[in-house]
């Protein structure tokens, strides 16, 4: 008994010495964002503009006390202040009757003019148009600005959400016009045509019914001879029922359904149809090349031709085709046929038709990386591979058809650049010729780049780049060579560094194959003491479709608040995530439970070897959605390493989740791999401490996915915590759930009772 008391006393002394999870820690965590706010200066504004005559670039830089404006004379490549912000702010305050300081002087655009050799700057502010002469500090008020109409933006367009092409839209009387003469529209599952000159109306089709109806989406060929649309055979719809237990406008609960297709469900079948407007004859093509459908795109007419093109995504995603339909013969042929034995990442498939009508620029991962290919439209053969190497083309920014140039963003180890050891996820803006020659990285400096051209001819390129460790730099580049013409500003964090601020650290370790680099970040608390031991908590969102570790600078990263409570918080992109190589990602195929855990454990162990204050006996994990699934999977399949998990709104069984995500990575038809990756089916393996959370109105992941896990936990007599959030949708938990998560890790890893909630005020 004496020895037991001694051990307990020692443990209490140790916990007191660590002083982690205390009220002070919580208060510091909740106040961390406000504590560091305003401690970065020299920030280039987002209002950089090229003047109409393309002779000057105007921009602003926010300092501690002022928002200063500068002008770059492009002919002389000379930078100088545009005006004194404090003088203009004082003059504007006096004439407008408003309090305007140099710090909040912010203009969407400025127009400098030369009048008699003197610079005059025109701008809009405080409801008026103004003219300002910096040399004499003369400010003149002009016309009052017109206010935009209520509910409309400055262009007079009402905002609204884009709707998907579906049978719901088809019943809403959409119309297609040929000039002002004819109008085609849908009604009662069929198509009708109206002569707008005579008012005469007649049926184009009569065989449509609820089981096989005509879409009201359609279009005319350029000469008006043909009309193309699709006929739809609807699949059997699945609906998820929701109970809004606590509506804000009534006492009684509300009940409603939403359409929600799940893996293995029946889907719509669509077939293109073409109607000859002169003879009213209908052409229905053979569906051999597009029969087993996941999705068929709306057919679109080729310019000045009687052919249409549409994309076909096969169920199971092993085949993706660009098809051509000849409106005169009904022949369907594959222009592009993309195949993969596991899956074609169809959400990335993109094509750009060259205006000559003879070529197509196509994105594909067929060589193991994401690249552009130039296709011959007539033969369906590849003319040449445009980009090549161990990197990914991420987005086509622009195509200059006259000069046969493509501008695109890209990332990867094999990207030709001057920093071979930089983070392979950093994106750069590049240019290449259609024939694959003349490749150039227009943004060669190390960092993750966000760049845009200021002019149509692409002579001037504005580029802002940073890393999680290096603050943003904004430069003006020569758009042809990438050479830096002027540095507009570099964010100053000296005041931030003078505090106890802890930046995120980039850390790299080898993955499961012993050769592939796994990249991640480490976040320490602001009162970090290397002589203490810290539990390690991983934030996880894994799986294919993207990479998830931040790559740009942030004063307070998303991991910082949790770290303040006395943890080392980490995040990494293991195998099964995207933008490294197809092989790197396809580890996930029929195996989403993998989630890169073998790489993650090695990464954390490597970090702990370098930093012994990371306690590998106390490793936790948290995540939401796919991350919620993965957080629980950590305890089910890797419970020897992870000791506690917070799992929010997880898709715990891929058969219960949305069809497009899960059939993409887990395959079709449904097989035993779904069971092997299911948290629900494997709940008996649970080790460690678990907290589950779900929003009752989650319309992203069916809430029953979490309820079924709860059911299995109870059946298997497992100890766990469960948070049910009335009225909430897909969420990490909001302020309430996040606080519960903090308390969960503090109790289980720090061994202390969290402070009472009424003592805390979230800032």
C-alpha cells in the first residue's frame, strides 16, 4: 500500500510539473487567434491592377499603421509611392464626414491620369467618385455613385445555386431556342415545339412516359437542321429520412427525405437522341459504347458540324470515353478511350477543344502521373504527349491557340525547377508548347504559388508564394520568362517572432516502402518546453481525391489551438492520397481502411526519434467525414499504436455513404472488400478510448452510419462516448463538439480533469 501511494504521489507531482490541460491552457488556446492578430505587416493587398494603357501597375501594402499605395512604371521598371495615405485619409475624412484612417484606406481600383504633367488619381469611396492630386493634396468630390439594386450584384445578376442535370429539372419546362423562331420545351415526359412567329404548337415526341422520358435539356445544331437531347430511364431512387428534432420555428419535430444514392443502387440510364427538324425523324444510336452507365454528359454540338460529343463514365470507373455521335448516320465512335484496371479518376478528366476543330487537349494519368496529351480529333490517336515527367498537371489556366502555348499549374518531384528538394506538393505556374517543347516554370522560386496574369497578352505575371514556414512574397514577373521585375512586398513576421509564437514545422520521413518521402507538419504549443513529454495527436483526413496538409503560410494554423492544451499535433499525407503518383494513390483501391496508416506510424516514429519529447505511448487521432471513418479505423486496425480517437460524422461503412465517392475507390459491384474496410463490421477489434459525434441532419454522410457503429459498440459491450447534435449537419462538432474533443484528449492523455466550462469564454 505504501508503494502504491508513493507512485500516485509521484504521478501527481509529475502532472503538476507539466501543468498541461489547465484553465490557463484552455484560455490561451481559445485566445490564440486574437493574441497573434495584427502581428504581421507589409502585406500586399489583393487589389493589384494594371492601368488601362498597360504602362503602370498599382498596388497597396498594409503596414502597422497605414495602407500605402505604390505605382510601378513598367517602361522604367521603377517603383514609387503613389500618394501619402495619411494626407489622403485626412482630406477624405474632412470632405466625406466619415472617420477614415490611413490604415483602413482601401480602394478596389485606382485610375491615375496625367493632367499638365501632374498626376491625378481617381477613385470611388464613401459613396462618391473622387479626384486627388498628390502633389498639392487637393481632393475633389465628383458624382454620387449609383447603388446596386437590392438582391443583385453590380452586374444586375441575381445569385443562385447551379442545379445538376436531372429529371427534377426536366419537369420544370426548360426550353431550347433556335434564333427567335422556334422554341422546344418539355411537358408530360415529351417534347413540344412552338413557332414563336405564328404561335403554332405541336408535339415532337409522343412515346415518352414516366418510365422512359425526354429531357427538356437540349440544343439545336448551328444550322437548325437537328435537335439533340437525351431520353432518360430513371433508376429506383433511394431516400434518406431525417428528423429535425428541434426546429427553430415550431415545437414539434419535422420530418423530410432527400434523394441519396448509395453504392450498388440503381442509376438512371440515358441515351442521346437526335431529331431531324425537317422530317421529324428520330435517330437513336446503338448504346454499345455507353451501356453500363455511371454518368453520361449532356451531348453538345461540334461547331459547324452535324456531330455531337459527350462523355461516358462506366459504372465501376474503369472506362471513361469521349464519344462522337453523327447526327446523319447515327454512328457512335470513341475519340478518346481512357482505361485503368483499378479506376479512372474521372473527376479529374478534362478536355479542351482546339478551335481548329481538329485537335483536343486531354488530361490523363495513363503513364502514372497527370499529364496533357494532344489528340487528333478525326483519328482518335495521340499526336504527342504534351507534358511528361514525375509531376502532375493540376489545372489548365489558359491556352494561346495562336502561339500554340498552354499555361497550367503543376506540382511534383519531377517538375523541372531550380529547387529539386522542395515540397513536391508546391504548385507552380508553367508554360509549354502544344508539341511538348519549350517547357518553362514561370514561378521558379521555392514555395506554393498563386499566380495570375495582369494583361491579356500575358506580359506581366503577378505571383504570391509562401510555405507553412516562410511568409508570403509577392512579385511582378515577366510573363514570358518568369524573371522578377519588382518585388511588391514580403510579409514581415518579426513582431510575431518576438512573441512565443510557434510556427508549423515541415517534417519529412520515409514511407512503408523505405524510399518514398511522406510530407507533413508538426505543431507545438506556444509554451513549448523540450524537457517535457507531450502526447501526440494526429489530425487525419486521408483518402484519394486530394492532398490535405496545408502548404501556405498561416499565422495560426488549424492545429495550433489543440496544441496549446499540452499536445504535439501533427498532420501528414500518407499513401492513398493524391498528386504524387497514381501508384501512391491507388493503394486505396478496394482498401479505404488503409488510409496510409503504415506511412503515418513510421512518420510519427521518425519524428519522435528526432524529438524525444514526443510520447509514443500517448498517440491520439481525430477527424471528420472520411477523417471520422479513419480516426475510428485507427483504433480498430492499429490499436497497438493509437490509443484514443475522436470521430465526427464518419462514413463508417462505405456501403452506407454516397455512391460517387465510394464506388470510385471501392469499386463496383459491391464485394467483400466493403466489409473488410467497414468500421461497423469490425467493431469487435476496438482498442483504446473513443468519442463519436454526429449531426442529426447530416446530408453529406447518412447519420445512420454512425448510429450503426453505436449499435455495434453496445452489442459488443464497448465503452465509448457519443455526442448527438440536434439540428446540425456535416460537422467536426462546432464550438460545443470541439470543446468536448479537447476535454476528451485532456482527460485521457494528460490525466487531469478539464476546467469547468463556465470558467471559459471562447474568444
